[in-house]
């Protein structure tokens, strides 16, 4: 199952629910059975009056969660060319339902987001009420590399970043450290990697009957004050003005041109971001531009419904299977994109990614 569940006794008959992703070899990548089991347990804990608080974490030192298990999806895409494979319909519906549950969780929900926090890991983390990052945290939405797009609620949280930083991060898969995450409201607290035990000890000792929010706040503040010295330097907020200027354009091809021109810039962070974009999927760039534009005025539930359509359509079109083949299956790192020129992709192809790919009512209509 690659999941562990624990209920740790606290005072006055309360318990702390701890869910641990346990697929260390795959950096805790989410499979469909993991998604379904986690959702089922979180639902049960939400309804159990003796569970005071929930923590979600990942086992192993390298990653909280490095995304979803897209290889299985793509094997099915190849078996059903031009169609939505059955696994995709279920996988994305269940994953987005889980992410939505975390966003709307009725109890204190702590996510310990150490190491790699990518794609599906960001989907889990960003819904949590208390998002903890550590010196090892490296957050990102790397879908441009595989011909997908920043899903799992990426439309929601990228559209809400300052200026054009959300667009930039979606286009370039740039890595976000702990300080960046705090700066951009993608995290709430910074603790050292070795403080998880102290946090759990503190949660067990809280009196959950009297002013639990105030006590939890005090515990987190006290632990964070011990960790502050290890906070890394900011990467992206100091560069915001420059990035905003580069992306202050009327259309997506101009944005790509401006960023790709930075590939040999003296600023190594910007140069690396530009190289990732230059070697990424041109269709993905259009999807990022459009999803962020549309998401500004959507509710959270509407965002997940939009992304569900986008994800199923990515499975029907050739770029996503080809990107996963090149990066994760054959690992030749040379994807042959069906639409290699960002300026020549027909608008009808982009629009088709937002169209319903199912019959009747939306499968996520009840969110």
C-alpha cells in the first residue's frame, strides 16, 4: 500500500492522526491505491471526534512527495491512443477529490513538506492548514518537462502569487526553497528537519479541550524560533520586478521569447529556468498561460473541475505520453513534440484541452 497510519494518544482521550507516505524508492510518488486509501482515512479522521489534529508526512530523507505515478497512466495512454484511458478518469478524479478534501479539512491539518515536494506533492501540501517547510525543502511544478501542466490545484495557487511569479514558476519549473515558499505564501512555518519529533511530542501534550488553536500556535512559534537561523536566502521575490517586466506581454509566444533569451544570462538561476523552458513542451506553455488567466475568477471547486478536463485531454493528445516516455520510461531526454513551435500551435488545440471529455454530469460536480 505504501502508506502508514498511526493514531498517537494525547490528553483527555484525544488522539493525533499521522499519515505517512511510504514509497521511499519512488520518492513517495502517489499511486491510485495510495490516493484512495489516504482519502478514505482522512474522511474517517475528519468524522472521528477523538481525532484532534492530523499530520501528513513522507518517509525517507529525500522527499515528502515527488509527484504522481504518471508512468502507469502513460502505459494506458499508449493502449488507448486518442482516447481517455480508464485509469486517467479515475486517477485524476480521486486525486483532485483528495486535494479538495485537504483544502477544506475541518480540523488542524499539518503537512511536513521536507525534501522534494513536486507536482502531486504540492497538491497535497498546498491544501493543508499548516504547511511546514525545512532547510531541505525544494518545491516545484515540473510538468513542463513531461507535456502535462501544473495541475492538482496549481491553477489556484499559481494564479494567487504576486505579480507574474506564478506564470514564471509554471513555465520554468523553477525550484522554490523554504524562504521562497514563506515569501510567496506557499508555506506557513519553517522548522529544522530534525524537529519533527519535537513537534509530534508537543502535539501529544497539548490540551485539545481548551483553546487548541492558541496552544498549537504557541507550539509552532516556539519551535520556529529555534530554527530561524537555518532559513536559506530568498531566490524569487528579489527577482520579481525583473520577472514581471519580462512577462508583461500581450501573448504567450512573446513571454516564451523573453524568458528563453536568458539562457546565457549571468544570473545563473534565471539562466537555468530559461533552459528548462527552452527544452520543455511548447503546448504546456499555452496551457499554463491559459489556466492562470482563467483561474483568477474561479472558485477552488471550479479550478479542480477545469483541471480535470485539462488532464483527461492531455491523456488524449500526444504530448504527455511522449514527454513521459522521453523523461521517465526510455530516459533518452529527447522528447519529439507533436507541436514543436510555440507560435504555431492552433488555438483550437489549446481550447480543446478545456472541453469536457466525459458524458453527462461533471464527475466532480459534488465538490
